[in-house]
C-alpha cells in the first residue's frame, strides 16, 4: 500500500493522473470505505425511495448493507442492515406500510426509529422477556444521515460537520442560477428514476462526468444541439467541480413543456450546470428540471448508478406532463448509456502495466484534474491521521 500512496502523492505534484492501483485493488477499495467515505458525507439513496412512512429499502454500498427507513414522523433514517441478536441481515427486499422491522431468523422486531420492540422466546419457549435483559441497549445501529436535493447522505463515523456546511459552497454557486426558489420548489418524479450497472470504478464515472471533452465522439446526438464549444469547466470550490453549458433548451418535442423555476435568473435562461459533489453525487441543474445521480461503489470494478429526475411542483407527478417527463428521462438515459463503454474501457485500461496515470490537457480536463488533486489531498490527510 505504501507504494500506492507514494504514487498518489506524486500525482498531486505534477500534471499526471492517479495511479491505476486505486481503481483496481480490492485492498484499496476497503481503505476508501473506511478512510475516504467514512469521515465525510456521501450519497446512498433518494428520499423518493422511501416516500411514505413505513417504507423501507435495502441499500448495498462499499461492501456494507444499509436500511433506509421513513419513520412515523416522516423522518428518513438509515441503519446498518443487521439484527442485534445473531447478526442476520434484517431486510432482504423493499417493503411499504411497515409498522415494525422483523428479523427473518428469530423474529426479533424493531420500531421504525430503531428501538428493539419484540424478543420472542428470549426466556424460553413462549417466554418473551428475560430478567436482566434491557431492550434499550440493543437498538439498531443508526447511521448519521441527512437529505439534500432528495439525496440521502450518510456520514459513517459521525464526525463530519453538518451536511448544510458541506453543501453550502456548491449551493451558493447554484443559487446564482436558481435564485430563491431552488431545490425547495422541486419534487422527485416517481416515474423519473433509472438505474444502470457499470463495470468500472466509481471514480472513473466521476471523471467522465466532469468533462465535455468526449462529447463529439461519445455523444454525437447531444453534441448536435449542445456542442462542445458551448461548454465550460468550473472548479471554484474545495469539494466540487463540474461543467456547464450556455445553450440549454427545454425539451418541447413531446408536447406540453414542464414549468421552469420562477426564480431562475432571467439572464441565464439557457445556462445549465453539472457539478459533481465529491465523492459520489452528480447533479444536473436546468431551469425546468433537475437530476441527481448517486454512484454506489460495489467493488473496485463495479458501480451502480442511480438517477432521479425532479420537476417543479405538480409537474413531477401530474399526468398532464407525463409525455414530457418520459421524453426527458429517455434523453438522459441515452446519454448515460452512451457513457458506459467509455468508462468501462478506462477501467480495462487501468489493468495495463503500461498506463502511468495519463496527463491532463490544460482546458477541457481542468475539472477532472481538480478531482484528482482533491483525492490526492484527502488521501494524504487521512494517511497522515491529520
């Protein structure tokens, strides 16, 4: 591992990319879970995955299984997906309208706030209480969580600053576009969710998202109405970077246009921005819809991409806009599917002994270089224990 960290440090000192081992090594994948993801906020799911009280969803990420729950007070909670009795995975499949979480092994039950509720036969057959056993000491292991733009964020070690502090610089930047209305006016579309599985490391999906350099080759259709020459990079924050475009036009081919945000800056009606909030949340902000993508790392060479569209108010669910919502969803589906061979090809390339991290071009790779520098800095910080 020391040689890998030496290579990461060296990459931060010149114009070269990160070493291949951090994309392919199982040992490094585990290091990332504990040292890169663990101390900070990262996304695992959407609030729309658990839209009503009693909704429960299993989420697997980083070699760990979680449970996302919406409790009776409409609060989203996240727990480790493990029973406190004998360690059996609690939830295998999503469910709705649940009053309790029931272990399928010995039927211990937990309330939606994580408190242990029932312990059948704990004192012997037909005896459901045991002297000296305090249920309050065996609640589910809750993980610190919060939500922004309907993304459920978690902080595994519980020590990060509030999520509001973490997102504040990016929110400030995007507020120059969305004004006073912003995410609070948006609603997730239940028919606006898609999922893709990619045989690559999560970092390559971030890197691909941060640049438009590949647009004419990988996305010729998109480039025909959103050409490379109208894109720009930005990397003005510590924990985010991205690209933007100055020629965005709402989709009106499917019928009734969806409404735009009322507070969107009149001078930037055709501007859209696509930041990556490190480490694993990708965002698209256009005046008539938003999207968020959560990159779920499942292994060093395997990532699940989950995407959710959001629209202004009733346009998220009203049947009057269903054709337009579906047209927007399919347009983005095509774009993201076109990215998969490129990202998977980069993962294959990382197994070549000849690849030395590559080199960044000075303009079109600027945001990707920012991500590499961020990664190198964070890895060095965690390695040193600072």
